[in-house]
């Protein structure tokens, strides 16, 4: 017990979370574990028949991942690392809009609960100022040109007080920005409540999700650099396509960017 106190592990209270959960489907089947390889990997490789909307949360991921297999390191018991299984109404044409809806949901939850100004960075980063507070990882399984299911992974820095190491984007946490420790349970329930609403909007009026996402994107209209492995493209971040991809004006034409890391062109 003495060791746990030293590293300030405060385990997730499922009852407190459940009281504030106001969804019909998302999170109603809830899997909690203290340690796992990766929540996305669990959903992608599970032999069980898990229902649509299942959420798995782990206090610690041994091999947490971001995009392009970058590691996602998160202190045990201080943040939120979880994944949602989506196996209904997911199509190739809306898969990246779902990705944007996930980061939008995190932004809206943080805005609602803590009145912090949140920015969104294509394709999956949630920022406060220029610091990263959350990231999304979408993995999918398809068969015969049809998506069978999606594992939508979330990493949210909640109560971690400091971060060591080198980062492409300097990290921050709700605690650092809000100046006090907050309830992980309340933030998770709020995020899932909003995501369920946004997921329905993706199916019926995806342009509303895109509009809400764009209103929080500071890089829209700016000269940017897009890096995709060894390829570097410069242009103006013109817009987001109806499928959720970046439209880059290179001067000669509009290019649709499906993957890449973007930054302000200096």
C-alpha cells in the first residue's frame, strides 16, 4: 500500500462513472482492467463476441499506441486510456468522419466540464494552446470491401502532473490547465455521452460534425507542411472534405491528403 501511495494511484470508480453515464448503447457494456497490452488490441483480437458500443478502459497499457505505432505512455491511475468498439453503421465513406467525431467529443467534454479553450489538429489531436491533451487511434477490420468493426482508441491526459521525455507536440493535462485534480469518471462519462450523440450525427448529418470540428481548428486557412513518411508537401490548409480528409491547396491544384502530420509552415 505504501508503494501505491508514492505513485499516487487512484483507481477508477465504476459506480461513480455509471451514475453520470447517460447513453443508450455506448459504454453500457463496460470492461475494466488494471493492466493490458493495449485496449485497441484487445478489441481487435478478442475471440469473444463483443457487442456494439463496448468500452474497455485500462489503468495502464504496456504497449499503448498512437498513430503510426508511436508509443503512448500514460501514468497508471491518472489518465484515461480506453477504446470503443463500433460494429454498426460504419462505412468506408464515413470512417474518417468518425475519427474527427471522436476528437471533437473529447474537446466538447473538456469545454463543458472545465471551460477550457480547446483546439483540434487534423487528423486526431486535441490541444490546449499548442500542447497536446488527447489523441485518437482508429483501427478497423474489413472483409469483402466492407468494414466489420472499428476499435476507436482514446488517450486523454487527465491528472498527470508532469511529463518527461521528448515529444513532437509538448503534452499537457486537464489538471495542469485547470489547476486542480479532476474526476476521471466524470470526464469519461461526459465524453461517451457526447460521442454517442456525435456518432448519430455522423450517420444522419456528417456536415454538422465537420462544421463543429473545423470551428476548433486553428490551422484551417494557414500555410502548412504535411509530412507523410519521407514525403513532404507544402500548401494552404484549404478545407476538410466531406469524407473527413484534408484538402491542401498546393498552388497548382487541390490535393486530398489521407495521412500525414501537419504543422505551420515556417
